[in-house]
């Protein structure tokens, strides 16, 4: 009875913790689903609207290039219509779109039209507080918190002028310009109700206790709209949420003496957080009274057990006897065997030594996993100085070197698609072993695999120099290129003097590796000037991308390739950031993909794949050019063949119509309308395919029919003229004589003489 009740006590203490863990797991899963849904359905969709406005061609928004707007009212109307259409197309999410030109102090809005911004009218723009925030913003974008905006910003709030809770996303134009020096601000007002609806659909039972807050704790979305824009209370669980750097976290908290589970998840786009609060006793509230009764019984049983065990211990306590009994219970000895007590103790010590050795072997086997985790945490700067020294000591890594740097190696950037996953893993592990086993004077290499199949090598040395880097580069060349016939890339961060600063070198090496895509001929990337490209705000002229689109639509392969080269070549040597260049390449692919869809072009079954997926499988700018040129070549060839087939079908249809309707109107316009092509195009392809122009062909067919009628029918000249489509016999006689050299009557007489 004591044992059963004791187990009940243990279960009581364990299962509430298990319930809490279940609540945390469930809440984190639901919050992650809601956050991902909001990311894709709201934040990413709003960013796409910005791109559509900044890259769209239905209206030019570049009025910032004009010193005055006078004389440009038609352009302003076009822009406002564009904004209204964008709002109408996204009415479930977007309330309004505004363009603000800082130099001209003018705003064009889908709701308010054209408004001038000056000190005298500044009060009118109080709901447009994103303007002042963007002017002092050192970034290119801004996410504004929820605020209540009246439908009419020029009148007071009343029953006919309700308040709308809105969230504003503002972005500068050009793309990389900061809010302080941009030429144009594009602001999109998002309906807070759209976000609330997503939360209510994803987690209906927790909707009232779920909130979205900004970085400073202001409430951005909540079921109670009266809380929007206010700041959360200064309490322990809220301070913990705001100070946490974790992407997702769940913990227990006590609020008004009631235990709760608090879970939160951080958005990737804007550092906002979504969190909810759930009472801990949700799952077992009805059984609390029963649990308290069981706990009371258990406590009584424990007390009884302690008393009884004390009595039994006093009655039967013998240290040596109990020790021997314990040791004998560990061995499977025959019942009749008798051993000396000291021999048994010695045997027990030997068994303990064997188990300790087994434990050491287990630790040795797990050493690679431990080392992998320690190196990744060093690169992420997750250790303090004391923790770093302790971890390095556990791995037998000395900190007695004078200089350190990081190399990032991509050994399978090209050719990996032909290799199996096991082969790729073998290449990576083999290279890591070769680097770590290298014997270099006063130097040591610590190499590990990164999550993205790249390798990081931490170079520790007392004698830094180019010779060491060249030596390591030669080792990598021998192992990857010569042995496995694979291309590779190596990026090198700067040297640091403290091991705890290695993460700075790693970050620099990671940045440089991004430019390997645009430098396909370079195997080692250590040019510090590339770091200046990363900070550059320069942009490729938008006209170059438009030129590519124009030439693509013209289907002139030579011109398309030239336009593509004009777009690609600046990316290799120009001062454009890698992320921006990939953004432009992705836009180029999107332009091409949209055009293929517009002409309903389908690739061959053997290569049919989404264009964007093909783009993501390319490892260099040269490979991108080769792939895109090949794809465009196949597309143009296919379209030309399809055009030729359609031309022959159209001509055969024209011939058939002419032969059946010789007595009717057969003008070029009439027949072209019957086959659904333009008269000019029909005249062109008719001449190219038949060899004579359209009018001569019709005349020829009419004369052939007239000769046939003369030979087989006793019809008058007037009747024959009407039958073959001539309104007057005089004109028929004239055309007949021009073609046959005689009049119809003369031709009929010659036929009669022959008969």
C-alpha cells in the first residue's frame, strides 16, 4: 500500500509538469503556424505590392525627377488610378496606398488624392506620422504600429467618420535608399482586421488571449481593439518576452496568483512577436480536488513509510552485512558457491572500473558531435570568455596562438548534382580530415561542416602570412579538384588576435562567399573591396531590364543575348551588393517566366520544370547566362516553328474560301477577317508562301473558273462574269483579254472550231 501510494505521489508531481510541457508544445506549434501564415499572407504579400509599384509599367511613379508638378496632372491621375487599382486588387488586406515625394512635399494617395505637405497643413497629416518617421530613418523600410485612423482625416470623429485600425508598411525608392535620403516614399496601409482574422481562423480557442506586439511592447493586434497602440504592462513575463532573443520560446508564469503558460514567436520580417497566455490547469482543472485528496493520502502514506522504515532499519542494521547482500545481488553466482567477503568487494571494484572505462569510450565516440556543436557555437559567439576557455580545454584546443582567421570552403559548388548524397558527405569528411591532420609549423586547423554543406576552417597560427593560405589552398585544390574533379570556392576572413573574436572573421568570410556566384573564375575570394560592395546602395538602371523585356518580346535572339549581357556584366565588377544582384536576376527570371505564360509556351516533357526552380539550381553567373540563353533559344525556335505552321494553315483556309466564294466579294480585308488575321499580314505571308500577290491569285482563280464554264456550259458572257465575281461584263472582258490575249467570244469560237 505504501509503495502504491508513493507512486501516486510521484505521478501527481510528474504529470502536471508533463501537462505544462504539452501546453507549451501545443502553443508553440500553433503560434508558429499562425506566424508563418501571417508572414506569407500579409508581410510577404505587402512587400510584393511594393515591388509591383516600384517595377510596374502601367504608370510611371518617378515624379520625384520633376522640380514642379504643374503640367503633369495627367501623370498624377494615372498614378492615382494605379494606386486605386492596387487597393482594389488587394481589398481584403490593403486599405490605402500613398506616395510621398519629400523634395516636392507632395503626397498622392489612393484615398485622399493629391495633397501638399507644408508647415501650415502639417496638422492635417497627423495620421500620416510615417512621413516624419521615415525622414529620420536610417533604413530603407519601416513597419508602423497599429493606430486608429479616421476614414476622413480632415473632419472630427463622428458616427459617419469611424476609426479604422491600420498598420503601415513604408519603403523608400530607390530600392536601397534610406528614409533620410530617398527620392520617394511608398506607404501601404494594412487592415489590422486581416491579421486578426488569420489569428481567429488558425487558433479560435486562444484568439482572445493572443496578441502581436512591437519591439517596444506596443500592442499591434488584439481581439480587443481598444488595446491597439497602447503599451503592455510592466510585468515580469512581458519583460521576459521583450528581452528574449529566441525565435520561439515558452515558459511558466504566475499572473494574479494563477499559473499560466506563456508562449511567443518572433516574426522574421519585422522583429514583431506574437504571444498568447494559457492557464496551466486547462487540461486538469476538474481533477484538482481529487488530486489534492490523493496527495494528502500519499503524504500520510509517506509518513507511515518513513516511520516503518526507521523501525526496520534500527532492528536490522548491519553495514557489512547489507553491503555484502548488495554485492551478491549484482552477481549471478551459483547458490552453493562461497566467496571471501574481501574477494567479493575486489570483484565489485573491478566491475566498477570496467564501467568507467566503457563510459570513457562512449565519450570518445561522441567527441565529433561535441566538437561540432562547440565550433558552431563559437562561430555564433554564444560563449563568454570563461565558457570559451572551458570548452576549448575540454577539446584539447590550445589558445596559445597569436593569430586566427576563418576560411569558408564550398567543395561541391559545381558538379554535385551528379554525385550521390553519400559521395558528397565523403568528400566533405575527407577534406575535413585532411585539413585537421595537416602538419604545419606552429599552426593548427580546426575544420567542421556547416549546415549548408560548406566547410569552415579556423586557422590558428603563430606565424601568419600568405604562404600559409597558399599552402591550405593547394591542399584543397589537390583534394577537391584533382581527386574528385569538382570545382570549389574558398573565402577568407581577416586575421584576429583573440580566439573569442573568430566569429568576426567568420562573418566576413560568409559575406565574401556570397560573391563567389558573381566571380566564377576566382577560386579564392579574399578581396576586402568586396565588403564595400555589400554596403553599396548603387542600383542597375531599370532601363536595362526593360530593354531585355522589350527584346524578348521581339523574339530576336541576338538582341536578347546582347541585352542579357548588358544586365549581367556590371554584376561581376560593378559596386552592387550580392543580395541586390540576386534580386535583379530573380526579377529577370520572373520577366521571362511571365512572358512564357503569356504566350502559353510549354517546355519539352524531358526538361519541364518550374523556371524559378531551375534558377535556384545554378551555382554561378556564367551558368545563369548559359542556362537562360539556351532556354530562350529553344523558346524562340519553338515559337518560329509554331508561327510557320499557323501561316500554312491560314493560307490553306484562304485558298479554300476563295474557291468556294468566287462569285462574292473577295477583297483582302474581307478574306483576312474570315481567317482572323490582319490584311497586311495576310498579304505578306501569301506573297512569301505562294509566290504571287493576293489580288493576282484571286484573278487567276476567277479566270480558271471562267474558262471551265466556257468549255462546259452554254452561258452568256454576262452570266459567266457574274458567276466568277465581276460586277460588269465590260470589266470581265478587259481582264480576260489581258490574261488570255483574246476576248471571251473569240475564245468560245476557237473552242467551237476545235470541236
